[in-house]
């Protein structure tokens, strides 16, 4: 599948909202891809605010600050998927994760999440988003891309695949560099 993959900017925010509002993306609507960007206890919220609204506002603030926290994939003009990526240090929760903690002290960008609405699953959207992420990272002179996929011998439920499948990353040239849990490798792609 060919997708046009573009950085999330303020002008593309409504396209991200369309993806997250689509059928099959309920978990994304709660998290707004902020779970791994935050660390520690989420703390209390102002009265009348939900965790989902706070996460949405936090992601929007990143976008408005000019730091694209990921990429939106388009089939024609229709937004059909999202991939969250950026410098590893922007994902505070990775530091404490027993599965995804740093392998070494090299500078890496992390791919943390894919969101693809039900209507577009099975069409190669995630693979196209991954290709777009690799191209985007190369343009920014990133040396290493890192991912934390699911590696199971049988198909996993869609809501367990936000990290992507090991086979998809392997097909794109990523190699396993650590495996702290049987079904969760850490994979890297060198871009030099």
C-alpha cells in the first residue's frame, strides 16, 4: 500500500482526531499516545476533566509547540493511520519499563505506537506508516530507530498490537537487540 505520511502539525490535528474517533480506536481515545511520554503517578485532574481530555490536551500542546510527536498516514485525502515516534528521551515511561528500558547509551528514536482504525486494518497501513517513519527519521539524520513489538506465534488481538508485530519490523530490516520478556523484543534499525 502507498500512503502519504506526514508529520502531525496543528493544521493536521483534525485528521488525527478523525483517526482516534474511528471505530476500533477506543483505547487510543483514552491514551492519545501520551502514556509512554509521561512518568509516575498521573496525579489528580481539575474538576470536570477526564484523563482522556488531559491526554488529548497534552498531545495537542506538543503539536502546537512545533514538535511533531508522530506521523499521520493518508490514502488520498483520507487519514487512515498514525504512528507515534520521537527521541527516546521524550518517552519518560520507557526509562522505568522492565521490557523497554534502554539497551545501552546510544541515541535512539523510539517507535511506540500505531493507531489504525478497524476499517483500514489488514490493508498494509501499519507497514506503510513504518516505511514513512523510517524515511522521516532519515531526513532528520537519526542514526538508530528502536521499537518494542509483540512477538507471538499466533495472531494477537488487535488491541494488543499497538506496538506492531515483530515480523513487520523484521521485514523492514530491524534486528532484535534485547529480549527481556519472551514475547516482547527490543528491535533496532541502523540508518547510517
